[in-house]
C-alpha cells in the first residue's frame, strides 16, 4: 500500500487551515511572537505565525544591506516585514489595503520602538510618484477571488490578477538600482508569475527556497 505524500496531505490541510484562520483570525485580537518580535494581530489581519511565508521573507530581508535605503513593505499586515527592514537601518514605509492592518502594524511599531510610516493603500494608490530602493511583499498568491478584506491576504484573484497589477505598476515606484522581493509558494504556477515580471522587463531570480509546514516549499523571488 502506497504512503500518502506530504503534498497530498498539504492539499487537504491547506483549505482547513484557511478556514480555521478566517474563522479565528477575524473575530479576536491575539498576541504572537515571530523571530524576536512580539506582535498583536488584529481581526482580519494576516497572521504571520500560521503561515511560514512571513518569517522566510523577513529573514531574507535581514540579509540585505538596507542601511539608509528607502524600503516599501507592501501589504504590511501585522508589520513584521517592515520590522526586519527597520532593524537593518532602512527608512520604512508600509502600506496595506486593510485599514485594520494599518492600525495593527502602527501599534506594533510603536510598541517595538520603530519609526515607520503607515498608509492605507491599494497597492501603490496612496504613494503618488514616490520611489523606493527595495519593495518587499508577502503577497496573496492563490488564484481565487477574495470575498472579504481578510481573504484578500490569501487570494490574488483569477489568473493572479493582483500580482499582475503589481507587476505592471511597480517599475515607476522603483529606483534605478532598486529591487523587488516577493515570497511565493512553489505549489502555485511560479513560471506564470515570473512571466508577468519578464513582460515588464524585469529579470527574476529565485534567490532562496525554504520548506515549512507539511513540506511546502516557499521561494523568494528577487527582481530588478
């Protein structure tokens, strides 16, 4: 009798995890720790402990030379990626489409002693013509329409529409020597996402691959 693969278990567990988070994470504020950071996670805000992508991206950001660099934490959620960047000396601006996330991350930043600018923004909508040296995002990456603001942290729309819009718009907000950094799951069509950025004249590199949970592989894409 053949053994059940970790990939099969992951496909079974994933929707259960999503439903658990959407039920628990949308009706109460909780405390959590990620790396050395203590965080409050408000209702509807993406929980950085339930999903391994936050820590993987944060630790990658911590390896970058960010002293004095202009850093955009796209889709900040609880604020965790911006904290890794601020600790490296970056000048951090953080945005999120979810007003609860903007408030949550701002309160976490004050508690942690970081000076970070927070804005409510649908991708780049609140940023006018501002440019950054690094734009980092732990994006929604499952190809399904989001029905609520909480689901918008998980689902990128049919055909990864949110990622496609980001790829089209990010160039004008990136400095001439700037870098885009994304974390994605290898369970999705990574080649399709890379193609979106190549269409916009980016060179995509798979800078890091890490496993978490039931063997899911996450990839950090670095693009110039």
